[in-house]
């Protein structure tokens, strides 16, 4: 039972971090007034995290628990996207992308620390590895967009 509780906590933490990522990108969209391409990229990231959350939520239910959307994560992982939510105020697209990249780094670290925990069953690790691979691509995409703005 204790192991299940730990698994549920880990998965809830990742749900929460994905919630923060969604809120971060929603804010980025508000700040990115006219750039349809960027808005489309940000919307894709929101969809990505919504899909991750529903996958994680299904697993949490398999373990007989409900998703705890209010969990605050111990440590700093969770707060990085929260800080980002507060920093978008009239910034340039480049600085918005820098903040998003910072958030992508944070969620990648969160997934890595979850994967480093010994109590996760193999099939959950597979799910997290798949999500982490997509997050790595997202990170690289945001970074490439940011880099492309440096050359304008």
C-alpha cells in the first residue's frame, strides 16, 4: 500500500506540473498578441500537457485514487512555471520564449526526478519515458524558435 501511495503522489506531482505548464502557455498566448505561428505552437504545448494529464489521471485511478489537482509539489519544480506565469508583462517574444524554455527545462527535470524514483512500475516508467521524449522535442522546438529570433 505504501508503494501505491508513493506512485500516486509522484503521478499527482506530474499532473500538477502539467497544469502549471498549461497555465504558463495560456499566459504566453495572452502576451503574444499578433504572432499566429507562436500562438499555434503554444496551443500545441497546452494540448500536449492536457493529453499527458489524462494519461496520468487514468493511471492514478487504476491505483484507486482520484487526481489531486491541488497538490503542491514539495521542492522547487512546481514553482518554476508559477514564477513564469508572473513574469510575462509586456515582454518581447524572445523573452517570452526564454521563459517558456526555462519552464520546459523545469518540466523535463520533474520527469527525470520522477523516473529516478525507484518505486515506479515498469509500465508507468514507459508512459513517463514517452511523455519525456515529447517534452524534449517541445523544449528543442521552443529553443529553436527563441534562437531564430536572435538572428532578426
